[in-house]
C-alpha cells in the first residue's frame, strides 16, 4: 500500500466518524496530509472498527504502549483530529473526529490563525472541498436532499426575546393547540439561563467567519470574531488545545449581548442532536458566513425551534426592518405594506422582534422543526 492509498484508507475511516460524510477524493487526501503525518496513519487505522475507545481498548487495537498512545493523542488532539476527555463515569475516552461537523475544520478555524502560507493553503483546500460538496448535492439532488431533509435537526435556535427599540420584552403567545404546551419541560429558551447552567465556558473564534476571512470574503454583518462558545468537557478540550479560552459567565453574557446588537442568531448544539441533553456549544450566526445559513447552505438546514413570529397589524408601520434583518428570508411586506412571515422558513430566532421599532412582533410558543432545502440549480 503506497502513501496515498494509506491516506485514502485513513480518509474512509474518518468519513465514518460522524459529522458530514465525505467522499474521499484528492482534496480530502491533501487536507489530511496537513493534519495527519505519515507516521500517525497506522494509529488512525486503529479506529477503523470503533471510533471511541478507552486507553485499554486503544492499546489492543493499536499495539502501542500507553506512553506511545499519549504522545500521539497529544499531537493529534492539538490538530483537531482526536477528542480526548473523560466520559460521565470519569473514564478517559479517545474519539476520532470527522473532518467536518464538528471536527478538524471547526477546531482549526476556531483557534487563532497566523495567515501564513500553510493556513492559506488549508483554507483554499477547504474552499475546494465545499465547492465539491455543493456540486455533489446538486448533481444528486433528488436522492441526497430528501434523505437529509428527514435527518434530525442539527441545531436549536435560542431566541432573542427583548425589543431593542423600546427596551421592552417581546410578547410571548402560548399556542394552546399544542398538547401540553404549558406543561412540557423545555431546554433553556434564554441565553442567560443557558450560560448559568455551566461553570466551564470557553470562547473561540467563529470558525465560519474566520474561514471566510482567510478566503478573502469577510463578514458583512459583524466585526467580532470571538463568538463561538463551548461548554463542559467541550470547553475543557478547546481550551486545553488552544482553540479557545476559558471565560467567566459575565464575559459570556457581554459577548452574547453584543452578538444580539449585531443581529446574530444564537444556535445551540446538543449531543447527538438530543435536546434533552445539556448543550455542548453555542454559535452566534450571521447571514453571510454561517454554514447552516441560507446564504451559504450546501445541504438542507434542519433546525428545531420553540417559536414562530407573529405581527400585530395595528402596530406595524411597514418599515421593512424585519425584512432586512431576517436570516432565512421568511419576513416580507405584503401589498398593504404590513410585515408577514413564511412559516416554513421562520426559525423563531426573534431577530425581527428584537429590531422592530414598534415592538409589533410577538412570538408564538410551540416546538417546531424547520427544514429548508437548498435551491435546486438545474
């Protein structure tokens, strides 16, 4: 087996580690060569049958000593290839990470970049990979998109529930038609409540905006870059590897409030897309850069939300501010110059209500899943 064949095999193993499955093409192989050295390939092969392993399991699957494993893990964790944190029982687990969602790409661009030739080359290769993926989805649209539209939601919207113009809370309307609407235990619907749940909070760069900076297309919505939060063991991992820095709850709230001022959407991520489990991270997403946003989407957006916007016609002055700020193009003005929204596109982020100068937009409470397919460019 020559070296390219070994990298291809490693790519096939990594592609089954979760996240976004990737066809192992020349671009993927070139990327892997930046993050995995030749003498680490056999160690990656140890994860072929089991992507998460304890030290004892790794000693058996790799044939290496504990000292040799720790040395390799230290290097690969620092490159975003291996996740090394204890499980709920305190047992250290070593998990192979995917290249995308969430894995090597995200951790690479979450950290500080030097904009040297190496980082520029990595950025260019990821750009090629995303173009390849977009073409793959478009060429196989009738097969891939329906399959992904049926997948579990990737993220959960945490709404903004304050009106900026009048400094008032946004009105919440309970959807009485939903069974148990008042009695269900919901995950935190306010970022302050979510932040208070965690003693370990790390802040890193928004990997989407950071990647766009390297690609020469900087964000049009905000100048801030350190807006990506990880919690608990994810915070320990990102801070230990230098991808992020530990911060206080007070600093976290300040960053989140500034994100709201810039019109960014809070999106929370849960283990295995299960919203009954504590959050692992929060992204603060812009319209132009976010990989899970309409403007940059490659695959369908699948999002869970607990709100839907609703307009009070008596208060609406038809200014169009909600249309301008809406991330998913759900908001529009009708023929009477009254704000409206397309329910199938509304992710309940509350950005429209936050910026409405009349506080004319309320939020209907009721859990929904929003699925937005990418345009089919035939």
